[in-house]
C-alpha cells in the first residue's frame, strides 16, 4: 500500500466521523467516506461500485437475493409479534425481572437474550427482526436513547459467534 492510499483511509475515517458528528445519516456518510478512500487509492470508482462482476452492487444484489426469504419472513414475524402484543408482553416480563432502577440492566438483558438466541442457532437477521420491536417498549419505559438499541443485540450475536464452540459447530 502506498502512502497516498494510507492518507485516503485516514481521510475517510475523518470524513465519516465529521459527518456523524454533524448529525448526517450513516447512509449518506459511509458512501461519501468510501469515495474519499477510493479516490486516494487510485481505484476506478465506477467499475468498483457499479461494474458487472466483482463490484459492490453485484455483491449487494447477490446478498439480497440469497437472504431475501430470511428478510421477508423475519419482518413478517416481527410485525406479527408487534400486532399480537407479544413484544409488549415480553418487554414487560424483561422489565419485571431486571427492574427499572438501572437502565443498563435492560441493555444487559437484551445482550443475554441475543446471545442465547444466537447460540441456539437462530439467524442473526431473524434475531434483529424479533428483538427490535421488543426493545421499543423497554427503551421507551426506561428513557434510553434509541440509538443504543443495536449495541446489546449485536453484542450478543458477535459474542456467541466469536467463541470456540460456535467455530466448531460451523466447521462440523
């Protein structure tokens, strides 16, 4: 890697941080920071992003096509749980167990629930679709910023996926 590419990476990090500090959406900030990195590294931007093979768009389309059923069924499950009142019921039970004095207990509870579900073999996307609607009443009741919702959910997913037991299960 040449020095110009390294400068591009550092400027990309600075760009994304500045955009986030200025309250821009990550959906806007990330592509702009990526373009900064691509410009400094000398990579052909149009071919890298929009090319027919080995491009970002081709890989994204393949990912969406491969996981469409999971996204569809996960969102249906989440909507069904929300409409049936199951999410509020589960959230009330979680709050009765962890209490309302310390809001961080609820974050730890979501972390543990996510870790257990992931360890049980449930797909990460399905867990996200199930836990996000359940988290809304908890976060509203405890006055926790909604921006923190993904931390305990992804934390539980990443924690379980990173241990030796799940590596053995994946390799088997």
